[in-house]
């Protein structure tokens, strides 16, 4: 069995590592000519970290990331709403790690290149043609100099992101990603630790300016690389570029008064090493991923709002499931169909929940009930039982509640 993986991002590399572990021959085809560390922060919740640990990557990831202790929720005035422990501090059998996306990708890329062999991890390959047949799939790939490369495989897995060429082949009339007016700026700043030094903070709401802040790298001098994400509901979509440089003046006004005793938010933003602007987009769930010998995985299958640490996590879960199915079933078409049946309903629920009630719905609910004003006694606004209900519901939907994760671990 020979499998082609289109896309060498987090999902594609994880899938390649799971295939190698299962003895499945695969080749990863990546668009960019040179792989470089890009992006900003990402969270690996215990349900995802468990699988990367299963691939032998735990020590490499732990050496680069930060193990957070808690999730904290504040309104835009800096008033504390709620906190809950995370990872092993909450009773999970596996830790939660916050890490730079470039560091995560580098760990995966180095492992894939070593275990699969550099000849099986090919860069500078753009998918330009896909011709499925009853017994194989014929690919046409193009390098930056215009040369074409053709090959046949038993199956093709589209792991090529939200602008997936494989998905476009399967759904040529789908149109652009869905946008509901939320703009996002992401940055990293080297600064002193705040709160516990392992706190993931969500502060404010979309209408008044939401910000998520957490450390992603520890430095020997005691400082940390802090990841921050500003989200604002404002205006129409002007681009869908995931690496466009951001301008501080486009959003800093929303955060000018966020100077708290635990952190000076505007100072953190003004000291950023890097700012990128992103549109908050996803796509409507598909009725089907697998068509014969072709299927989708990760953002190509279920692009979702980057909330709750679940974009990359769901791709990692996809990879484990797909590798299991192909290792257990000699009929490729049946294996891809079963993978679709197992993973598509679960990810559909996460996509829709990330739209309407992600973890920070706790803050949105408080700010809606107070019309954005400071509150006196929180219990008079939103009882703690309701807050815990929102949090626990999201964990169940995403498959990362403690009982589910620890049961899988055992």
C-alpha cells in the first residue's frame, strides 16, 4: 500500500508518523520549497498531547513548551470571573503544553524526516491534478520552476489546510471560507511572567475587544515568550491571508485601558516581536470527506475557529484514527469510509460549538448580562454552577473531558 499525503503541516506530518509506526508506506508532499518555523502560539491539550507522546515526541515538546497550570477568565475591566486548573493539575493523566507553532512543526518535521527518510518528505510540490481510478489515484504535482511530476498511489489524503487543493477537487463549487465579521491579530512578546507563570488568560468579549494571553516558551533569564491574540468583531473581510503582517494601530485602541495589576496588556502588545493579522474564518461542515481512494484530514476537512486548542488537536486525532483504519482494513476504500464515519460527526460538532459557544462564552455571558459594565457580586450575574456547565459542555464536545481522556490513556 502506497499513500500520498498532500500537505506537510501539523496534520500531515502527524499522519506520516502514524503511518510509519503502522508500517504503511507513505510520501508527504509539501507546497513550500523550504520549511521554516512560522506562526505564533498553539495549545496542545491532554487529548492531543497523549497521541504525540504515543509517537515518542513528549520529551522534545516538553523541552520547548510551557506546561500551564490554569485557565483564567476576566471581563474587560480586569475583574476576575472564573479559573479552573488544566492538564495534570486538573487530574488528567497527560499534561497540557503551550508551545510556539514553529517549535511544534519543527519537532514533527524532524521526526518525520528521520523516521520516514528525507526522500519521503518532499518539498516544493504543488498539487495541480488528481485523477482517481478504481485501483489507484494518479497525481500531477508541480515545482516552483514549472516542472511537473506524476505518480500513482493507492490513496491520497488531503492535509493541505483551509485552502485545500484536494478539497477543491472534491467540492469545486464550494466557494470561499465563511466569515462572520471577527478580525484577529496574533503576536508574541518576550516579557516577565504574569500571574502564576503558567496561566492562560481570556479577557473581554468580541464587541469590546477580546484578548487571550499565555506563555509559550521559557527563557534561561526567567523571561517568557508570551503569545497574545486580539479578537474584535468589526467590518467586512478584506483578505484571507494567514501570514499577513498586522498593524498595531488597527486594534490597540480597544485595549488602551487594559492596564491591570496582573498585566499591562497594551504595553505587552506594543512590545511585540511579531504581529500577524488573520480573519476569523471556518467552513461549513461537509456531508462527506471520503470519495473512493481520496479523503481529507485536519483543516482541509474541518477548518474551525481557533478556540479551545482544538484546530491542531482534531487534526492529530484524525491522524491516529485514519492510520488505525488503514492498518486494520486491507480494503483502502472501506478504511477511508470508516474513518469518515468515525471522525466527521465528532469534528462537525466541534466546528459548530466553536462558532456558538466556545470556552470564552463564559465571558460573553457575563458581559451580555452586565452590558459590558463592571459587576458587584459575580453570583448575582452568573452563578458558578452555570459557569462550570459551560466549561464542561465544551470539554465533552471536544472529546477532552477528563473521564474520556484518562479512559483512553488506560
